[in-house]
C-alpha cells in the first residue's frame, strides 16, 4: 500500500466565513533522494492538484521566512519542516490576524522591528570605520543578522502567548535587533535603556524562541545579557513580575501550554541557507 500524508489544513476567509474550519486532504508520499517530504511540498501538491487556498512563500530554501506557520502545533518554516507519512495539521502562525487560510498579517509586529532603529547611531560622523574583532563579528553579530523575520519566535513566546505582554514587550525578534546594535562597537546609542523601555524584563526566559529559530540565534541569551546589564544600571522596574505570574498561571491551568521543544521541527541535516535537498 502506497504511503501518504493526511493533511488537516486550517481554512478561513474572514470576508465570507462565519468561523474557521479544517479541510482534510490526502497527499501521496513523494519519496525522494533524502527520504523526506517537506511541509511546503505537501501544500504545493494540494494547491496544484486538489484545490487552491492561501499560504505564503518565496525562496523555498529557509531564507526568506515567509512560509512560517504552525505545523503540528509548532511554529516553523513549511519549506524546512520535514514530515513523515501520517497525519499532520497546518495552521496559521499563532497570535497573528488571519488574512485568509494560512496567510497572516505580520505588519504590526514587523513595525516593532522598524522601531528598534537598527541602523548604527553615532554621536559624531565616523572618520574611520574600524574593523570589528573577528570572533565578535562572525560568531555573534553575523549570526544575529541572519534573522529571517519569520515571526516564529513571536508565535512561540510564552510572555506574549500566555502572558499577554503584546503592549509592553517588543518581542524576541525586535530584542535581537536591539542586542545586535548593543554589541556592535560602531554603535554609540544607549541600547540597554532602549531594551528596558521596550520591555526586556517581560521575557520569562522560557527558551521557546531558541527552539524554533530557523537561524539558530541564541535569542534567549541575547535577552538575558541585556536584562542583566539593565538591572545593573538600575533600569529594572519596581514590581516587575506580572507577566511571569500570568505565564505561570496559564501553565498551571494547562500544563500542555508553553515552553515548546521544536529542536527537530526543521532538522533535515542542513544549516540555514544551504541548498534545499528537494531541488526547488
């Protein structure tokens, strides 16, 4: 008997549908040289052979971040999530308004990236650009600069999803941008104060952001470093801990919530940016 994938796909058009629904599709297993099939291949098959629906993608190689969604309840890139035969669920990225089906509106969160003012800030014009130490550039700054802006970290963040800190916390992705400039010796802005006013202490260090990041950025570590430096500078607000309390209460009410382990969600032996073994 031929193997197949049973894809349960979230369907919803806010303009005409009264409520979301799930449609189930049978997709034949495509056993290629890698012995694996990606979520993107499943979606393409449904769209091209069964019926069209809305989802986003561009590069299909793990670089652009546009195909981020929830697959089997975990945030990841569809083009980089490898599936086995059996039943799998495809849903829109958690915490974002649905435009249609699997396509969501990330514009409000993307604005947070813009507001971090990631361009280098100096007190005076730089007369001579000095070299950045090799290890700092290649092992720290360059890694942080690989952010795809896929928003998987936002969809997995306990502070946002369980603690409701959307108004006070700029979020893990934006914090990486602030942290990158804080560590950049060319930047002279007070990025620690910026982090504090952007809600850095609302991070509860759950680690879910690290587990889902397709660029393998140590988001939690970056935020923890800024938390420590902000606290030493006397910038930790009094009465801090409300978000952590809400997260703890949500976890107690439903132990299945929070702190996702997605360390293998997109593991097919490649590093981000390497050629897609499926040939597209």
